[in-house]
C-alpha cells in the first residue's frame, strides 16, 4: 500500500480534493465543510438535468435532506427522496427490494442518478441498488458519517448482508463523485464517530506507522473537529484511493483493507447485525484480535498488540469479545461465520496479520485449529 493515490490531495480554500484513478471510471473525492449545499451545482456539472433518487435514512433526512433537495432543485435537477430505517438491519434483501422499487417508481433511468446520502449502510445499499437498477445507473456518494467519509464511500464495494453473513451479496460499482461534507459530522452521535474512527486507525495499522503515532497524539483534536479531523479524513481517503486504484476488485493487496474484518464481520453477524455492535466497533475488536493473534504466533511483538489495544481503548472503542453486550454464538458458530468470509478460497482461511504496527500483510491458508484455539481463549478473556 505504499504507492501514492492517483492524485495526491490538493487543498483549495477549505476543500481537499483527490482523484481515484480508474481509467474512464476515475472520480473525485471532495472533502470539506458545506459540500451538501453545493451538491446541486457539483452534480449538475456532471449530469445536467438528471433525475436524482436520493437514498437516505430517517436520521440523516431529518438533519440534511432539506439542504440537499434545495441545492439539487436550484441546479435544475429533479430529486426524489427514498427513505429507509437507520441501522445495519436495512442492509437486507427486503429493504433492497423496496429501494429498487421506489427508484423505478421515480423513473430513474439510465443517464439519471442515485445519490447515497448517509452513512455506510445507506452507501452500500444505495450503491448496490444503483448497480442493479436497469443493469446499472450512475451514483454519487454523499457520506455523512465519519466511517462513510473515510472508507465506505470510496472504492465501489456495495452490497447487503445475508443470514449466512456480512456483505455476502453485492457488486463492485464505483461512484462518479464523492462529496464528503465534514460539517455534517457535527450532528453525528459520539458512538458513531468512535465507530468510524476504528477505520481511520486501520490505515495507520496497515502500512502507515507514522499516521498511527500521529493519531495517538492527536486523536482528541480529531474528535474535537479541528483541522486535524479533516487531515485524518484526507489521509484515510488518500490511502484507500491508492489501493483501490491499484487493485479495484481485491485480487491482491486491497485485501489489506480487511484488517480486523475477518474476526469483526463474524462478531457483527453473531450479534445479529444489531445496535449491540456497530461495524467500526467490530473492526476495533477484530484489529485488536488480529494483533493479539499475530503476537501469539510469534509474528509481532506483544508490545505492539498492547499498544494497538491501548489506543483503541483510550478513544473508548471495545477491544475484547467480553465488551460486547449479550450473548454470541459459541466458538464453532463463530468459526462457521468466519468460514463464509469472502477471502476464503477452496476452504482455506485468509487473515490480515501483522509483523508490527504499520506492517500488516495478507496471510493465506491460516490453520483453522489455531484460529479456533485462539477464539476459545479470547472468549474467556477480559
Ligand atoms: N463499502 C465499503 O467499502 C465499506 C467500508 C466500511 C464499512 N462499510 C459498511 O458501512 C456500514 C457502517 O457505516 P456507518 O458506520 O456509517 O453506519 P450507518 O450508515 O448505520 O450510520 C451510522 C448512524 O449514524 C446516523 N448518521 C449518519 N450520518 C449522520 C449525521 N451526519 N448526523 C446524524 N446521524 C447520522 C445514521 O442514521 C445511523 O444511525 C456497515 O454496513 C459496513 O459494512 C462499507
Ligand atoms: O474497501 C475495502 O476493500 C474494505 O475491505 C473496507 C472495509 O472497511 C469494509 O468494511 C468492506 O465493506 C469490507 O469488505 P468485505 O469484502 O469484507 O465485505
Ligand atoms: Zn470496514
């Protein structure tokens, strides 16, 4: 993950702009305050006169839909809102059907647009609807959660969950534009901000030890909303844009972005995709586990695993299975969920492990009996 993004971040006034380089499917990520009010002009510049199906959830609609609708109308676009219930449970077949149906009823045609206005749930769901609608219409991401601004709005992974596990049905479908209005984060609840922060820390842990050290020093300012927040978002997006430009469909090192997700997705599914465990919280536990597992295998120093856990705990994130309220499947149940991970190949497990902070790597053919034994210990530890 060390090659630069297709373009390095450029800052103009209070905007940072990057490009995800994917040939004719390249697109810009624009980061800064006030971008929702500019959505109309920026989208009309790409698709003048389009109808726009705005997929959003009730929480985001209450706070930000009016701004976006006004902006789109002022730019000569025709918006139709499509509202879903907030939360992970909306990433399901039933809600997917409702969204597609509403977009068809709104006569969103090829040449029109879907706009995902919300967090990662809305982005994944709306993006998948756009990928399927009339065999593919364009879509724009307007991420309003920290997690969506640093991760899910970039890279084109879209989809829904199945009873067999997380994100098991979906498509790669890139947006044509990402508008990350950092002002929208002012209305985001603290627990959701923390959850998104786990994915920010992930970029440091993957291959950018100086960024992780910077976060250890500056996390309070990132939470506080100063310029450090925008810097953390831009650094995260630059990391993601670089790897997606190189490996759009995860045939190689894009899998590094899955650090913490093999354990984390199993825990999320085990908790029933409920408010008991948010995605970023599951990733925080999963990253701490990936480092503890790596240390237990003698791959990385115990001190690195302890440092990862200490930082995640200092911002208030969970790091242990015991931090999850309520009951979870037993170890065999968790192993069955891990067995459905999309990185599994001919039954062999792949994990993202670490030789140290910023030294993550893709470990193929990990011995399931060692994972099982590790989980048995983890389930008892506090
Ligand atoms: N496609 C990808 O590459 C990718 C990457 C990471 C995560 N994801 C997915 O993203 C999802 C998690 O995303 P999330 O953490 O954004 O969850 P989310 O979409 O559920 O949003 C979090 C909560 O915050 C609310 N919210 C969002 N923006 C708000 C705002 N500005 N003000 C007030 N409330 C606001 C939402 O209504 C929701 O209740 C998971 O499904 C995860 O699998 C996808
Ligand atoms: O973009 C990617 O690639 C990622 O892995 C980013 C992850 O943070 C994200 O949660 C993603 O949705 C997980 O992908 P999956 O392929 O494991 O479902
Ligand atoms: Zn994730």
